[in-house]
C-alpha cells in the first residue's frame, strides 16, 4: 500500500466515470481537482446539463475544470498548479498531450473496459459482445500518447453471461473497475508495468446507428449477439413496410426453420415471443417495440399478430 494518501486529479464525464470518482472519494486519497467535458444540452428542453462526474464533484465541493482542450498553455499551467501525484482518467473524452501525461509525479492512469490489448478504442464493451467473446474485464494502464497503448498495471477479468447486454456488462465492469482502481492506487509505486503485445491488438470502433439493421440471412447466434451488444444503444432493428421495429431482447434457437421458410419470415407466436427464421436457426424475439408504442414483452407480443401476420417477411432480409 502507498505510504501516504495520493493527491489525485480525476478526469471523466459519464456515469461510468462518476462511479469511479465516488469510489475514490471513499478512500484516504485526496481528489484535488476534477476535469470533465463542458456542459451539454440534454432532455426535451435541451437545457445545459452538467456531466455525472461534474455533479459528483460539485456535491463534494471539489474544484471542476472543463477546458475545451488540454493543448492550451493556460489549461496546462492550471493542471500543473494542483501539484497532483497522479491523474486518473476514466472515459474523459479529451486527448491528453504528452506534456499533460508527464505532469503528475506518477503520470496518468486509465481504467479501460476490456482486457487489453484486446478491444482498444471507444466501444470495448459492445464490441466484446458483438464478437461473441466469452470473457471481458478491466485494465488499469499507464497512459501513453497512443490510443490505449500504454503499459498495463493491473487486470481483472469476468465472464460474459449468455444473457448479458452492453447495459448489464457496463454495470458489472463499473463495479470491477472501481475495485481495481482503488487496488491499483494503493500499490501504484510497486506495480510492475507490462507492455502490451501489439500482435494481439484489435480496435473497438465507435458504434453507429446503421449497425442496428438486422440481416436475417445471418445466423440466429450472430443476430442475438447484435441485439445484446446494441442494447441500450443504438438498438437492433428490423423494418416491416414503413415501420421500424426495435428488437430489445432475443434468444437464439438452434432448431432450424421449416425448409420452405425464408430468412426473416415470422414462424410463430407463443407465450415466450415471436419466432423468426434466420440464415441458420431461429430467433425468438422476447422484447419488441413498435413505433410510438411501449415495449411489448413475452406474451404481450401476441397483440402484434394482426400487425405482423405469420406469413410476413421482415424487409431487412431483402436489403
């Protein structure tokens, strides 16, 4: 354990980062300043709203900085004035110039939501699900100039359950990340850095809405991963005529569809949901949202039978 509490600058923006800030505030370490993205319009009224990290900081009377860039000399001087031992970065959203990385006595560390070097980049949680990974985790790493390229200090893994969505995995990794961060800080000067194997790297590109479109010619297993990985955003969808249906939850069924069934054809309604033929296997949709309606779950989906006749094909399969 460190011989004395550390002076910490914390940089982060969303709820995932706010949970890590809360964890630090429960330790003996001192958070001397918080950096977060500028306030953004939110809600129906588009009112300027502070980030979750800023809200936590203000609730604990911690000074908050919201620079548009850390390349500015004045912003760099302000950061240096806090005389921090270390800077902790969690989903901040700004690139840190080398001068900033070198400013704290112990440099800057990052909590990353994957087992590096797998899934560097913006959407590691979702990409792990989309790829069908069996496990994921968090990595505490020493930050370097490249994208998630720094030496690894501590890793904690956890299995991916077959029912996990990016939302549930997000929650699990937040808990694991908080624990790993506190553990790493308590022994930060004794942790041996491990260089990443560049031959094992891959990148978790930012998600796009277009990735939600279901191609029913794919296997039920692949489509199920798509549904899970894109829940809660951007959400997998299929079009029926002019209507866009959002598929929130689904299960892959290995049993093949009848031989004359086409990919995307609705096969049956049941108390469990709607069965749809895929390129291989069947997909059981258990949570579906019709435009302008609340989400229908399980047996409630039978109410859609008049809108979606058994013989219908969902049009994404033909696109």
